[in-house]
């Protein structure tokens, strides 16, 4: 049996937390902008920290598992 839980969580979080797609923290003019499709180094760093934290919470703390087979 393969455990697909971490893979599914990582892919979903990567798509949702890509800077500029749904939202961006921080932006050039405001704190949060939605759907502007522009990125900066600071926003990439913030989104990486949020991604790592949520990925860790879902895969280690909650122990989300999806088994196939």
C-alpha cells in the first residue's frame, strides 16, 4: 500500500499558495492583494514559510494518510 496523503497535501497546498494566484502577502502597495499575478522575493519567502508550516501540520501533526491498493 502506498501512502498518498503527504503527496496530495503538498500538491494542493502548492497550487493554493503559489504567490499571485489566489492571494499575495506582502505586496508592493498593500498587505494583501488577491489575484494580481505578480510576485516579489518577499512574497515568495512568506508563502514558503506558510507552505512549510501547513504541510508540516497536515502530514505530521494531523497524520493525514490516504492509502491506495
